């Protein structure tokens, strides 16, 4: 075996190459029939950009309903290879494979253990959702790549590297242009770079680079939409559908006050709709100040629920009439359980200061979903960070929780809570699965 393959990076590259080969084979086997839901909207925006019509809806009107990062990726693929769904999926397989290399690098930086880092890359590669999300036209794969790269750069910035701080900021800006929740990554990573007050310039560089990356989008919105929109025009609507009389763990429609009246009836225009939704939601919440807190545990449970998005895409016909695919997708949805379980074991013995960037990102990305609404697929970009902790557990072999100590009790409580969430998830989903 050559020296390159004996090295950690060489072995990580082999893992990434094997994943890419399997992903390409799966993309050829599971050719999609038609995009559904969010996928159809992303494709429409990507085609509009590729055809030179600008970032616009199908009627030609400029839009800020979604941030442009993922449609720009699609547009680049369409410009190079034509309007091919397969080309986008193959590109995403390569992005997912590259993410595995980033996971290895991040794990080495955080854990200082190449063997654990290889286990982390392997755990992420074997996590079924990593493969299946690369086969969809959703932004999760690209966002996960940018998130892991940003966290890795932030870890380097904590050691006094100004270029790493600027790189982390640029990646945070790109992540925020891919999914709006990425906006909160900037303050979160700036805080962990600054803490415990050993680095003063790096957080400023990080935030400045993020702002610079976002500025073209803000200027475009000021020109095309008449308002310098920082992210997109879904915040008000998301708050409304997540915090109303009928809201539970997930979206439950826009009805308020126990009636079937739509508070957005008669309102037109993206900006006007988002403003009207925000006003209606805030008016509702002012009379019920404890509503958000009461829903937060339900949304936490939904956020860490099993990966049912894969079955949803199958049910909606994205992969066509392939009955044999139903059971593999159902089993793939259970993949979060072993990954999160191993992550809890590895995190229990990890150095808190070294792992601070990972925990900061996990908490930061969950917080907006506690305020708005949560879906199981929203946890997917965090699974590479879970894989880092899982790699530590796998490399150490037997890991015991210090259950007689307070931290150990906390980890044990977290494990019990996740087990309860997944048990309830399986019970609630069984009847729907039998109908597919």
C-alpha cells in the first residue's frame, strides 16, 4: 500500500470515492420522475437563472421568496449540462462525498485523533440519509457542506488564523444564502472563536466576511424588490404557521383563533404577504405569551425525529412507481438512531472547549425551529457534527457514561428523551407507512 493511502487523508479519500461511486450508481438506478413540493420551486428558480430571466417566478416577477444559493448551484449545472435532473443529482453526490473529507478534517481538528476522524467519515458515509438526500433536489446537501467547512475554519480561527476567520465568515454568508437559518451561524461561530476571550480580531473578521458575502443579495433585493431584504420572505409566514391555535410540532396551516379564516386572504405580493403574516402571528402571540414556550418541546421532538422525508418523496411519486423501494427507504429513516446514540457516547467524554464550535452550531440551528416550526429533515445538516462524536465513540471501542456524575446523568436523560421521541415517531408513522 502506498504512503498516500496509508495516510489518514488517503483513507478518507477512499471512503469518499466509494461513497461517490455508490451514489452515482444509485442515481442511475433511481431516476426521478418529477420534482415535487420545494424541489419543483427550486428547479423553477434554477431554470429561470440558467435561461437568463433572472431570479424570478414563472410569471417573470422578481422574487425573494427563497434565498438564491441552491438555485444558483442548479443554474450552473443547467448552464453546463442542460436542464437535466440527473446532472444536479450527480453534482450533489460529489458535494456529499466532499463533505465526508471535510468531516475527516474537522474531526482531526476537534478530536486530535486520525483514527476517530476516519470512523467519523465512515459513520457519515453509512448514514443512509447522506446518500438519499443527495438524490433529491433539496438544499440540505449543499448546506451541510458549507456548514462543516465553516465550522472547520472557525476551529482554525480559534488558534489565531485570520485567513481561517475570513474563510469561515464567507462560508457562513454562503450558508445563509442557501438556507435562511444559516444567518444565526455568524454570531454563534463568532462567539466560540472569541471565547474565552483569547481572540479579539478573528470574530470581527468572521462577521465582516459574512456581511460582505451577503451584501450583493441585499443590494439586489433593494433594487428589485424595493426593500433591502437580508434573507428571504418566509419569516412572517413561518411564524404564523408555527404559532397558532392549530400549530403542533410541525406546520398545521394558517388558521388563527380557532376559526377557518385565512388572515392572508386578499393580500397579494411577496412582501405584503410576509408582513401581513408577521402582524397576524404577533397579534396572536401577544395574547398568549406562553405559546412559544409550550410548543418548544414538541418542536424539539419534531426536529430530532426520524428521517421520514425519504418516504414522503416516494409517496409523492418523485422516484416513480417502484414498490421495492418502500422498505429500504423506511429502514433508512431509522438511521438517525444509531448515529445519534453513538454521538451521545462520544460527546460524553469529549473535551468541552475543543467541541464548543460543534455544540454552538447544534444549539444555534435548533433555536430558530423552536421559535418557528420543525421538520425531521431540518436536523440533517447537523448529522456531520454528530458523526464527529460518533467517530470518537467508535474509535475508543467501549465507552461508559459516568451515570453517577451530573454530566453523565444529563447524557443519559438525553438518550432516554431521544428514545422516547423515536418510539412515538415510529408508532405515529406506522399507519401512514402501511397506506403507501
